C-alpha cells in the first residue's frame, strides 16, 4: 500500500480543505437534487438580479472609470515589478494568452447566438428589422466590450501590482495588504483565497460543461457521431481534460503559450474566411456604423437600468446583469492568469492592452459572425436561422451551412473550440493550483493531474444529472459579494500607488551634493575618454572598493554593521546594511554597456573610439530605483553619494505611512 504521509504536496491546508469540501458538496448536491437545488439557487439569483442589480451596474461602471483615470494619471508609468524589470513574454504571446483565458469558448458559443437572440427577442419585436439588427449589434458590443474587460483589468492589475511591486504572493489575499497588513497571512487571507478558488472552479466547470455540449452538438450535426448522447460527452471530456493536463504540466511558458498563439491564428483565419466569402461590404459597413453607435451610446448603455421599461426588465436581468455577474465570477481566475503573464508591463501598457485590444477584436468578431447570420436570415434563409435562436449549441453550425465549404468550416470550428477548451482548462488548472498552494514556486505533477481529474469528474457528474444550471446559478450568486471585494481592491490599490509614487519622488537633502571643483583636470580627462570593459572593472574594484571599505569602517565606528558584496560577470560591488524590520539598504556599482551613435564615432572633434560599444560604471539600489553613471566620481564623492541615499532611506523608513512599502514582510519573496 502507498504511504500517503510520504507524498510530497505544496497544498495549503487552510485553503485547500475548506475549498474542496464546499466544491464537492455543492456539486454532489446539484447532481443528486438538480431540480430542487436549481430552484432554490435560481430564486436567490432572481432576488439579487431584481433587487440588487444596481450593485452590478455601479460596480462595473466604477471599474471602467477607475481604469480610465489610471490610464491618464501620474501613476500610469509605474511598472508592475521593479523599475528595471522587463516583460516576460512577447507582446503577441501576452495578448494571445490573456485573450484566450478571458473569452475562450464563449466567443464561439455566443458569436452567432447572442446577436440572433437579441434580433429575435420579443423586447425588440415591434421595431423595424433594421432597428432590431442595430440593437442586436449594439447590445452584443456592450456585453463583450470595455465593461467586461474592465472587470478583468481591475483584478489583474491589483494582483500584478502587489505581487511584482510589493513582492507579495500572487494571490487575491495580497490585494488587501494595505488594508489588512499581516492579517492577510491568517484566517482572513485564507477565507479570501477559499472564495476565489471556489469561484474559479465553479466558473470553469460550468463553462467547460457547456463547451462540451456544443462540441457534441457540432459532431452530431456534422454526422461524425450518430447522436448527441452522454456517452460521447464522456469521451470528449476525457480526451480534452487529458490534453489540458499535459499542457498544464508543461507550464505557462510552453503549453499555454503555444496553444494560445495557435488559437489566435486559427480564430483570425476563420474570421477572414467569413469576412471574405460572406457579405463583405455589408459587414464592413455594419461594423463601422456599429462602432459609432456604441461610442455614441456608451454612457446611456452604462447607466441604463431599464427601470422605466417594465417589459424590458426580464431581458435586462437575463442579459446585461447576468453578463456582469458572469464576468465578475470569472474575474478571480482570469485576473490571476493575466497577472501571472504581465510582469514588467507599465500600468498604462497593461490597461491599454487589456481594455482596448481584446474589446476591438471582440467587436470585429461579433460583427462578422452576428451580422452575417442576420444578413443570411434576411436574404437567404427566409427566417430559418432565427428559428434556431433558442438552440445556441447548434446555431454556429447551422449558420456555417449557408457558407461555402460548410463541412470543412464546421470541423475547423470544432478544432478551435477544442483549443479554447484546452487553453481555458489548462490555465484554469494552473490558477487553481496556484491559489491552493499560496503561489508555490514549484508543485508536484500529481497536483496538476488532481485538478484535471476533479474538473472532469464533476463536469460529467453535473452533465449527466442535469445540475450544470444549478452550479451556474451558484456562480452568478457569488458574483455579488465578489463585486464588493473588487471595489475594495480599488481602495487598496490607490493606497499602494500613492505611497509608491511618494517613495520614488522623494528628493535628497540639499546638504548631500557631490562633485566639487577640486579635481577638475582629472574629471575633464575622464569626460573626454571612452571606457572599455577592463577600465570600468578597475574603477569598480579599486575606487568603488576603497570608497565602500572606508564607509564600512566608519559605519562600524558608529555601531552600524555594513557588508560589502562582490560579484562577477558582469562585475559589480555593493555595500549592504541589514535591517531587521524593513528592507536592507543597498547601494551598488555595476559594469554596464551602451551603444555609441555612428555620428559620434565619425565626429573628428571628439575622442577616438574603435568600437561602437562603451562601458561605464552605473549605480543601482536595493529598492529598484533608476541608477546613473558614476564614472566621474572621486572616492570621496562616491562616499558622499552613498550617504545621500542612506539619509533618504532613513527618512523614508521613519515615516509610518511608508511602513507597508518598505516592510521586509511585504517583500519576503525576493526575485
């Protein structure tokens, strides 16, 4: 027998055990008593949607306003990481991954279904068909546009900022650090992560369940399977979850990244196919007009609660409010994944990429597919496509029957859904394991397999018992408290940004200014000569070492212990003063390379330079601030410069408001 005590695990018991008990209990309850559970949860959901819909409306509106404010604020250039950090992924891979995680299967599922359902809705039945087509496009844009991505953006930005700027664990609990301080490591933090893990699992399970139904329906329509039965759904789930687990085991840098890139290329290929072989002129014109219509009605859509249109209220609850609740319930998962891949981006870059690019692509996608379906329904199908509006599982495939090569495109759509399924599942598995382990650096592979098996088993259990709708209602209900949590993220993030900005804007004391005129001849000689690698290394090892050694001795005479650290390749030296409560003070000098302009190399009235590369000694600091060239400093001026930064350091750590930014507890996970 296997000794489970010897099984290595990185699970945090305070998060994992309560989460699994609630997840498994809820799923079994939904499977054993699907009708009763669905009825109870649906009543709770309807009460929230009818009486508290304004919470969702205001929350989502504030998310949009907050991100737009940050975009143009003085905080926009703050990096999600140290000031000198670089993005981990290329721009294309970054956008591909956040897009695949954020929309996934829903983009295929609703691209034809939602516009057709709005177009066929009784709410707009009295309108002219042109007006109905415009309304269908407008509300589809609204539900899949900036508002949806603002939800993901606030959560992802908060997580990225506190994880990479404050070096806290990549966990939702970290977003409360300015409000709860060290309490995030206790029961409060565990409760937040349990909530996030349950939301993530429920959201992924229901979405993947509906994705399996659509794949099964498509295979049946294409005559690949004789029937749309549970047996074939089991085969589909086992196959796809197996792929997802394999992808998740390979890690974000391989499996998720590669599949996301393939996904985006495939989606663009299908988009161009429909655009070119469909009613091209109509689609381009309708997209242009639809975009203008969306911009003109942006504020009206944002604040409209349809309170004066009683016949439209049920539609409002079942569409707009349901969407806001759905996006909010998915935001822990998507936000965590976006944060995982966004280190090194500036706040402005993050907001522009997360808000604008996916929104614009969604608009193009929904226009091409939704407007094509409406055009075919009016001009070719004689209203037959509208009749399938109530069957969204099959609607995409029914639409493709009016396009050339319908069999091929049907297979291609199934392939895209499969890739979306795998990318959503593998990134979901990664995120759930990250939450359950409090962002452990490396986890055993069996944990990845465990989450995949749990997803597969509970999805099939709910599919077979008809409990998916009950679980969907539970997911939508959890969105209400989480919307309040995300609003607190905004408060916490602003508090952190204000302290951050003041920290890096802090000026030096006027009494600590280096560069005297005593050694002006030596300085002139240094200025008009370019440095090679060996001369800079000599500067660091001789002048830098002498300055730091003198400082070390004088610090010791004043009862302060300072340590000198030496490094090679590239050469650098630093003086470090250990602190017990706050981050250590570090001042270092490193050998840096820069490229010299060809114009300078050809200039006759300047010193000769054989190569276009020159070296120089550059300062750096423990808190990641931008360093500068110190090659013209004398030994005493270097000492003065170190003391200048040390004085600034002492002034900052002595102020209570800076406690959380300089606390060693906040920065315990060093890069």
